[in-house]
């Protein structure tokens, strides 16, 4: 009877693990940006702590020069804005300068998601960026490890919400209106899907004391489109600069 009891405990434990894994939503597939007049994922925004500055520049919209969504910039960032020349964005040598994941996710381009128990992979159409989120419990590498546009991402599930923590991002544009985030920026993302599985919501929050005070956030949404896929971005610096 003891042996049978031990095997029963093993079976119950395995069944519980399988049930927990099965409860995780399936994000896999093709997702295209959803431009909304009213935010269908308002519940995620409502979960933000008070005082977080919500940046309203997702999709095709951009903030005007001098509009920093209420963020208080550091003196160094203010000076960077003062020296910024918007005409430089149109120069041939800057045409294909890709942003980091801290700005790239909100661009009006689709993405594909691939999902397993240990990884979630985002294949972005914009600048062909691929993001890998590790779900195996590993920590971030030391701060001295290489930085990149995708950064280093680790994640975990909180019920039906995928929580992703990203560090090791190279410095890059943050609002496309004059200043960059630093290479010390930390980004937390919360992905959640609608009950019918057709809408994916994301709220990103950012902390970067070297550039701004407090915490900033963005809200994004996508619609699932089965059977579609992203196209190569293949940025051509000569386009429009011939």
C-alpha cells in the first residue's frame, strides 16, 4: 500500500503540473496592430501604480517636439533634446538605424509569436527584430554582458498574464522626439489575451533614472490573424534618398 500511495502522490503531482501548464493561454500565431479609439485592454492600464506617466505615442502617432508625456527629464537628457536636429532623421546614414525593444514594440507593424514551456519568441516585422524570452528561471547576466536592441528577457506566468523583465538594452530612441533611453533602462511587460483569444494586450513600464524621473508606460494591442505571417523588413537606406 505504501508503494501505491507514493505512486498516487507522483501521479497527482504530475497531473497538477500538466493542468497548470494547460491553463496558460496560447499566444502563438500572427498578430497585427490594433488601432483603438477606446482601449479594450483598459484593465491592464488600471493595474498601473499611481504616478506612472502613460506615453500616448503607440501605432502611427508620435509625440510633438517638447512633449514628454509628463516625464521630468534629467539635465543631461534636456541638453540632448536641445541639441537634437530632427532633420538628421532623414539623412541616408540614419535611415536604417533600428530602435530597441523599448520603442520598437509600439510601431505599427505585425509580429509572430512562438511559444513553448521554456521560451516565448517574438518575431517582429519591424527591422526583423527577434526577441527571446526565457521561462526556465535563469537570472539576467551581469551588467557587463553585451547589450543589444532586443536585450535580455526573462519571464514567468502570473495566471493568464505573461510577465517579462528585460535588461541589457543598448541606448536608443525613447520617444522619437529628441532623446534616448540609456543602456541601464529596465523594462517590464505584462501580456494578456482576451477571453476569446482574438486580442492581445501589452503594457510596458520603464525605469531609467539616468534619463527621467519616476516610471513611464505604454499600452499596445494586437488582433490575431490566423494563417498570416510577417514579411522581411530589409531596410534599404537608399529608399527616398536617391
